[in-house]
């Protein structure tokens, strides 16, 4: 009799545990995709697939979770690329939401589909724009650009990023990092065999930056990096670094980098 009572209590306990687990597990929330680093084309294709699958269920919500890696600049570029692509698709931001979470060693993404709108159990944390203290310059981005006259004004466009890129010249994002790291300045290195062409690129970029951002002219430095590394003289190669001052750029660079 005592054994039967113990067995009955154990059975009730197991049933209660199963009920609790069933309550905790939301079958309306499905992990649709999980991956690490991605190209822009791959990222866009995965967002498209998420949207198509989400739209099969009325009122479903898609969640894009970004677990940032140790590189704050890379995290910011990934998030901005995702947000811009969602806007480009004209998706309803109430039906396709982006969540940033705790930093990992390397960036990671999870795509969730919630049939009833339930949010994944992920701790929301804003991207950190504070860069680590270092005695060296920090690489921000690079791009291959071509200058052109558009509507009577000299402008530029990125070569190879017609569809889109994760990481290219983005002076709005650069301004956000400069605001968050007041001890740092931006160094824009322009490579072109033709010095006259390099100066033209400098003038186009400086007008664009000063007109479209809040970056003070005193925190923006243009340097001439000599001929292109790829020996393609039609385009200009542009590199952007963040540093306290010019001495933090590599010693080998100091030999060839000259003010523009």
C-alpha cells in the first residue's frame, strides 16, 4: 500500500512536470534559420525566405535576432544592412522585427517565426559603439569608388556594391562611432596613381560628409596613399581608420601617407 502511494505521488509529479514543460514550450514559436557570418546576397536571400514562410500564416511575426560578435564595427554594419534591406523590401516593421542581443565571440543570427506574435526568450541589448582602448588604429571600412557628375554636381558611387554590401563607406555610421568615442578621429586614405584624381575624390567626399553628417571638420583627416593596390587606376580605393592621431597608423603607412 505504501509503495502504491509513493508510485502514485511520483506519477502525479511527472504529469505536473510535463504540463509545466508543455506550457513553457510554445509550439507557435519556430526557429526558422540559424547561421553565422554571411555575405550581403546570402543575408538578403535568407530574409526573403523568412518573409515568404512567415506570410504563409496570417498575423505571424518574424524575428531576426543578432548576437553581436566581439567586433563592434562589424556588428553595427550587419544590423544596418538588415534594417536597410527590410526597408527596401517595404516590409511591415511590426511583422518583421530586429532584436540585438548579448555579444558572442563571433556574430550569429537566428530567424524565428512566431504564429501568435510571441517574442523569443532573448535578452535585448543595444549595440555598443564604445571601441576598446588601443595604441593602434582601428579599421572601419574600405571601398572602391568612381566619381561622376550627377545632376550637374560631382558625386560618387561604390563599385561592386550596386546590389548592396555589408561593409562599405558609410559616413552616417562613422559619425555615430565618432560621437561615442570622442578621443578618436577619422582618417580617410585615398589610393590613386593620379594625385589630381585623388584630390578630386577628397573634395567630393569631404563635401558629402560635411553636408550629410555632424562630423566636425577637425576630426576628419584626408591622406594620400599613393597608387592603387590593385593597379586599377580607373577607380579610387578608399580606406577609413579610427585613431587618436596619425602616429597610431602603422609605421610603414606613415612613409607613404601624405595629407591631401
